[in-house]
C-alpha cells in the first residue's frame, strides 16, 4: 500500500524528470536554432547547395522551428506546439542526414533522438515545473490533442521535405554521387 509520502515522491520524480528532459532538449534546440539565425546567409547557402528549393524560406523555417520550439520546451510554454515544431524539424534533419548514404549506415543520430524526445514531451506534457502548469494549470494536455499534433508534426515534416527538397531520403544502397 502506497503512502502519501510515496505518492509525492513518485509525482515529484516524474515532474523533475520531465523538467530535465525539457531543459536538455530545449537548450539543444535553442542553440541549434540561434546558430542558424545568426548565420542565416550561411544556412541558406548550405540549403541551396544541398538541393533545397527556396533555400532562404527553408532556412528561415528551420531556424524559427528550432528556436521557438526550443524556447517553448525550455519554459514548458505551449509545450505541445513547441514539441510539434521540434519534432517536425528533427524529422527533416534526420531525413537529410540519412539521405546522403544507405539508410542503414547511420539511421540513429542526434536528430533521431531529439525527434523522439520531443515526441515524448508532446505525449507526457511539460510537468508541474512549467509555465503550462503555472499559467493554465496544465501539466499535461489531453491525449487527443497529442495524437492530432503528432500527426501534424509528421505531415509538416513530410510536406516540407517533399515541397522544398523533392527527393526520397531513404535509400537502401548508397545513392549515386
């Protein structure tokens, strides 16, 4: 039989774990986004060389998604929307990373882990130590909201990739150079 003390420790540990996860993912994304913001011309040039159509738009989109999504996760503010931005951006970053070679050569990288971590935050919520909880009394969000937003994140990533890159990123053998 759990005591009140045990329940407080479990809840508190979960919320501390969510805070740690939010801080790690959020800080990583803010840093990545701000690097792109402050070197937007370099980011645009990189995207142009990588075959993206509308490279400036693509650079602005990824910079905004990473920076705003990262800030949202850091603060636990509108966490589902922040998680969608990060998840979509990291799916596209992952697709870019695996598109240069055989998919199986290196499918599990930092972008892969960040996409899963942001998705975890989408489904768990920000926890008690967040602005979502302070402002709206929402440490978590309804499961239906999370599922719908997860579908939105995947759709946004796929649409962005198809419209602005136009290639299939998954290759079972190395693509021709």
